C-alpha cells in the first residue's frame, strides 16, 4: 500500500494545492467530527488548515491514532476519484466546501464532471432509545455539474482500525438480508477490558440497505476491492475468511453501489451505518436495585442488533428531518444571544456531538477514566438541561443511589462512583472534593427538578440532600471551622473582597489573587437572586482588565483557561459588551487553527496552545447562556463561586469565593421541610 517517500511528498503537495480553494462554514475546527456517537465510536478529521480536506489523509480516533474510511467514485467507466481517505497514488477529488452544524458535517467534493455531497449525521435525539443507538450515518448524494448525464458507481469501506490498534488479531462475518452488514471483532476479547483507550470487546458494524446495484467484498485493500471497483464498478460479493491482524495486508470491509445514470438533480441518498456494539456496557458494584451488568438501553425496544440496524437505516429520512429541526432551533436560540455575529452559534455547533458522544445510556458517563464524575457532569450540565433534562436525571441518580447505599463518614459527597477504568466500575473512588461535590449535586438536583417538573430525585434522596447541606453549612466558609456565625453573606464579602474593593480574591486576604466566579451562574440558573448587584458589577469590571489574546484565564495562578468556565462566567456579567467579548475570545481560540484534536477545553489564554484535555463532555458547559438568555442588568441576580477544583485549606484561609451550595442548602431544606 505504501509508495516511495518522494511519491508521497508529490501527492501531498498536489492535495494541498487542491484543498486551498474550499470554503468552510463556519470555520475549520481543531478536529472535524465524522462518526462521533459513543465513547468508542469516534472518527475525526484531525488536520489543521487547508490540509483538512476529506481526502487529504487518514481519519483519526479520538486520541489521534489512525482510522481508515475510504470513498471512491467511478464516473463514465474511465474516470476514478478518491473523495474520502488517503489511498496513495489514486486520483483525488477536489473539495469545494464544508459545513458544520450541531449534528452534521456536510462536505462537497468535485469529481470531474460530478459533484458528490457527503453528510455525516450523528443524531441528538429526544427519544432516549434512539439516542442510545451506537451508530452514525453517512449519506452520499451525487449530481452532474456540467449538464450532461453520467454513469456512476460509488464505493465506501472501513478497516479494522475502527476496532483496535493495528497489531490486534480480528475476525469477521458478512450477513445479508434486509441489510448487508460487515461485522468484525477481536479474536481474543476481554470483557470490560480497555488498553490505551480502546476496548477489548464488542464489534464494529458497517451496514447498508440491500437494494438493487449493491455489492460487497471483504479482502486485502489494494489487491481485492480497490482494483475490482476501479475496473468494473462492482465487487464480487465474497468474504476472505483468512482471519488475521489488522495490519496484516489490511483487510477492509467494502460496499459498492451502482447509481446508474446521474443527471443534474441530486440522486437519492445512498445511506450507510457505522457503529460499535457491545453488551453489557458496564459492570457496576454497590448500587442497590441496579443490575451489576448493565445492557444498552436500545435493547428495551429491539430484540436483536440486525433489527436495530435495519430500523436505523430505514429511519434516515426522519432522523435527518429531526436533526435539521434540532440544528435550526439551536442556531436560532444561540444567534439570539449574539445577534451581531455567529460566534456563540459556532461554538455550540462544535460542542454538541462531543458532549453527547461521551455518555452512554445506561445512565453512566465516561470521563477521564472516572464514571459519573460529579465535576465533569456539573460542567456539562447546561447542555443536558437545554436538550433533554431527563438525560441529566439519569446521570445524577446513580451518584445519589451509590451514596445512599455507601455513606461516607463525615457526611460529604463523593467525586464519582468508580475510578477503576471504565467500563469496569467496581472500585470506589478515592477522590475527595467534598465542598464542591456536595454543592454540585445539590445544584444539579434542584435545577433538574425545576427544568423537568419531576421531583422524584429530591423526594427519594431528601435525607442525602439534607446530609450534604449540613456538611456545607459547617464547612463552606472556612474549611477548617464548624458552622460559621451569621451574618454569613456579609462575612463572606469581608474576607473575599480585595482591600481596594476591585475584585474578589482566589484566596482570602490575598489581594493580588483572583479567579473567575463562574459558580455565580448557578444562582442565575436556579433563580435565587441572592447576591447584591455590587458583586456582579465588581467582577464584570475586573474581568475586562484581565482579557488575554484568546480569552480570560481561570485564575491568577497561571495562564490556563477553560472554555466551559469562561462561558459560565459570561452568563454572570452585567453588560452585553462584556458577555460578547468573552464569547468572541473563546470562538477566536477554537477557530484559530493553532491546535489539532477534538474541541480542547483547556488551553493557554495568551498563545492559544491547548493542554492535554481533548474530547471531553465538559464542553456541554458552553450551553449556559441558552438557559439564562438575558444579560444581568446591574447585577440583580446571581450567586457566588469557588475556584473550580481548589478546596482551599487552613493555609490560605479556606475556600476562595463562595460555594453557592450554601445558599442552595438553606433554600432546599426549606423547600423540603
């Protein structure tokens, strides 16, 4: 498959030259989502700038390792084009444009006298069974661009790297019926095992409808389906069953479609489904009345995977219509926040798929190896409340159930329900952020209740919520003290405000220190209106003096910035100009082409260089402004915050800022009593 390096260099130069003229709407992101639906179904274009064309190079897994997804088009027998992937030595189509929406990546390629449009659709569904289906769509349409009819054949394939790294042994089968499906899996599986971020069990699926003109083949890439398709436009419906390692002659799983004669109108879409299926999804322990082995939620509707795949392919027109409606509503709502530009809409368009791809319905969220990590769910919480509060409830309840069954001595909340490597959730966490964990869970419980009109969580776990509230009452102003004497609010302002009254400090009585009081947002969300206008006005003025080239840093300790906490903070400022500026700087960062990889949420605010925080659910925190769309006028409501991970301590005088959870404790206990 490999060519001499000189040939490779020439090909890259040619591809780069072709790619320079295509347009991107809204911009070329650090990584372009293709099939991004679950923690392990993750296929991206991770190349910067003009090199981001669909056929410039190979696609990537979430960690940047190679994945191969190939597309060919054969036109009028004698013309052959590569429109996706990087099969070296083949004639490259020319990319015309790319459009990114919250659920779709749409790319148009010119293949001589024909234009091909590829739509990569990852639905965000209100129906939670549909949302739980671990598949993504690729739909391809073609049309003549010169006014003449043309005979065309279409080809797509995937390789074993969708499943595992290239030295792994795999085997496969192809089944036919209502659909034609290639399925492959590791020969040596380890249930719940994961190595280098890749699972050791489950199967990859590549499927299409059984229609007239479809053929298939599983064989060596460059000696099987490629030459067969190039010479005749069809495959031979055979499967090479010499099972082997992924990198051993590169077995590929291909389909060809004879599209017939194509004129200027676009053809009906040729639809493919790609997916990663596993059952059970996760192994749990120590949660009462919950099965230890949790199966996918879609099995509540479908009795078999083939039935699900067939329904999924048949449903493409409806799924597309629902996705367009979702995209249009999100665009409309976000443009209402920044009507002068599309910066906020652009940020959200790149955030949605990443947020939802990192959760799996059986109610468990995989983030950083921890499962249902409180701080990560809390960061992403606005996205769940905006799209479907039920998802938030399903993420929160396992945390509450676990803690009700396994109370921690001291009465505080846990960080997560397991720090063994997902999906093997059998080891309790040793992480302890007690004030944050208590506050975050109370805030999420009450906001879920408000947005969903479902009081079952706070009713069922009333005692636990009271326990968290008691802990906060005794520990939130000074970590080392017991209950702080009233008046609490004035006491906090006295110790947290700098001596010149210009800002609230990161550490009490440390005037040069400062932080984003992003937790002020929670009080806006809950509607408590507890803090005086002076708090918001003071911070709004202070933030304006701390803007770097690509945003505002998290606090005074370093130039580290977080996109989610910046947009939480943007929802607490007291004038439109300040909010717009904070949004625009985040958009400037993500559109800068400085970085490569799924939306990096943590970065250097001075130079835009991302830290190693890629593809995380926390980008759901960008949705804050959709839940509180009005700008605070004079700081009439909001709430206090802490430093986002630093629990303070006796040496610095306790928590910086104010945990809003203390206020929540007072209100929640009053509500429940």
